[in-house]
């Protein structure tokens, strides 16, 4: 073959043609190119022209929107926010700078960051009456249940930012959500342990303030440990956004109906809670505790491989990453820093996690299926070392992801091509039949 001859490939093709077998009906489907990554087939006219839908349970091969926020190359283990690699952001940036980047598309100037930080920090308190809503929950409620309820309840308190068609109101609700979600999260914890709520401190960074609200009590001073604050900052950055995952798609789908942003983010929190998604960090710790000892690992690995068992190695596998999860690498390093700072020399759970990772990474089953540790595999161990209870792990994820959700929601509202989300189905039920009176049923 001549090296210089143009080769038609998925990267250069501009359309695909499909033909309904056995008929003379065919259609040309245009391809929409991305700036990077695969093109997508624009099937919007497919039903109109050929009378068929596409079938894609789990949406693994379906693009539901156009987005400029986050790019993932799962085969190469690449994660970019607005083009910037996650490794560089985790190393050099602060959570609020990343929040600005996600929302506005560019890194802020110093003046822009100062103004953005001011706007977020001046929304950190919650309506005093909302504080009393906490008391409606049982003390032993899971904090994700409290989060879902409290964030949903924000729509009952902030009526002046519910008009989704007003850009200024959208901006205010974004500030309110980014600023108040850490307060609600920390208070969900305080409520569960029966301690007084700690009010936010606007002189602290986003990560410092969260640790302060979680840990401070009125009877003694509390000084935030800078290494732990940096770890928290990194955990927040690593979880800030992740393209069209289940909870983000939930936020977009809810938002496509015109629902208010507080209701949409509450829906996202509910979706995040599941163990296949954000609930995995909590599930990893439970799994490690259940395994209990390095000698039991082979038994659990075998169970994870058994097609008859529902057991999976929590913190392993990802719908998109089929090489490695770049966030897991950063998390592993952060984990070491935190354990060193806290002088934890012998953390049995970490030893167990390391051994499990080693065995799984060399096991044919996991290698063949490209199952690597994901971000949740290490985050649980760091958070446990920091003294954060297991039930709060997914809550922390929700705190960080709120900015991703709100950026994606805002992008969707501002996209003129967006319509209400409404998938179709392949109907496999009974065909039309007549109602049978009770006496005639067999
Ligand atoms: N342990 C054992 N086997 C697994 C695991 C696992 N953790 N994950 C996937 N597999 C197997 C499946 O059984 C399947 O095997 P098969 O081909 O023989 O049937 C194959 O790998 C493909 O798995 P799918 O379920 O088709 O992959 P999918 O993309 O739908 O699921 C998911 C991805 C949900 C993350 C899955 O890997 C999983 O359940 N992992 C554990 C939970 C977890 O860690 N979730 C966190 C995700 S990251 C996040 O949300 C931040």
C-alpha cells in the first residue's frame, strides 16, 4: 500500500451509510467530530427516515450531549478538565480554581479567582431555618440520605434563584450550591454524632473550612493540619468532574425538564449514592474489613471471578478506564503522604489493599477484562486515616462533584440544541389484547 494514499478511517470519515437489509431503503448518517476523541454518529433523523431506534442499555456507546468541560480517554488513562491534565491540576491548583475552570472554561486571573472565592465564601452559611430541618432526621440516618433531603430542601428556601432562564439566578444558585454543600455535609456528620453544628469560617480555604466544620468543637481551639488540608484539596479536585457518568447524566436528565438546580443536584446525589458509583469508596472499606487478612485474599478474588457470585472487588473496574484510572495513581501517592504525616507506620488496611491490588493486577481474569483500581480504591483508606467515618466517604464525593454537576447543568441549560431527555425502548411485552373480566380469568 502507498503510505501517502489517504486511508478512510473512523477518524477521517464524515458519514456512515446504513441500509435496511432486504429493502432498498438506506440513509446517510452524518458524523460529528470531537476536538479529540471519536466522532459520533448523529442518529437524530434515524427513526424519521428508517423507522428504527438504536439499542444501547447503559448508554456505553451513546453520546447524549455536546460538552466542552471534561475529556476522558479511557484506553490511555487520560483525564482533562477544559484541556488541562488532572495530574497538573492536582499538583498545582486549588479546588476553587478548578471549580472556576470547570464553570468558566479558562483558568482565572488573580482578580477573577479572588472575586470567585469571595462569592463562594459569602454563601457558606445556610438559612437558619434550614438548620432545623436536620432535626427531622433520625440521628442514625445515613448522611447521604440527609444530603439528598437537605439539598432538595434548598429549593424551598432560595426562591430568588430558582428561575433557570435568568443567567444571574443560575449563577447565584451555583454559588449557593458550591458554598453550602460542605456546610450541609459537615452538619450531617455533626448531627449523627450529636455534636453542635460548627459554622463555616470564610478566612479558610475550601478544603480547610470543610475539615474545620467536620472536626472543630466549641470547647477547644482547632487548627487545621496543612498536610491533611492539601490531601483534602486533592481529593476534592480528583472528584470534581468526570464527564457523563451516572450522577452527572441524572443531573442533566433532571435539568432537561426545567427542574430547578437544587432539585437536580439532589437527584445527582441520590444517583451517586449507589455502590456501583460514588458509594464504592465506602464499599471498598467494608470489603477490606470483611476480607480481614492477607491470607483470605485468594478466596475473595476467586469469589469475584465466579460468574455465579454477585461479589465484585469494590474499587476495581471502570466503565471508561480500560488502562488505569489516572486519579487512582494520584490518590495512591496522597495516601502515602497522609499516612506519613499521621505517623501511621502499620496500616493493615493499606497492606491488605496493596496486596489485593498486586494479586488482582496479575490475575488473568482481571487482566483480560482490563479491571484496574479506580479512584475509590485508595480514597477510602486516606479518609479513614484522616478520621472521617466510612458513612461520610460518599458525602465527600458529593461535595466535590457538586461543581461538576452544576457546570454540566449550566452548560446544558445554555445549549440551544438540548431537549427534554427521553430515551426509547424495545418493547417486549404483550401485544394489544382485550380486558378480561374477573370471572373469565383462568
Ligand atoms: N470485580 C470482579 N469482576 C468485575 C468487576 C469487579 N469489580 N468489575 C467488572 N467485572 C467483570 C464483570 O463481571 C464482567 O465480566 P464478564 O465479561 O465475564 O461478564 C466484566 O468485568 C465487565 O463488567 P461490566 O459490569 O460489564 O462493566 P461495566 O462497565 O458495566 O461496570 C463498574 C463498571 C460498575 C464500575 C464495575 O466495574 C464495578 O461494579 N466495579 C466495582 C464497583 C466500583 O468500584 N465502582 C466505582 C466506579 S468509579 C466511580 O464511580 C467513581
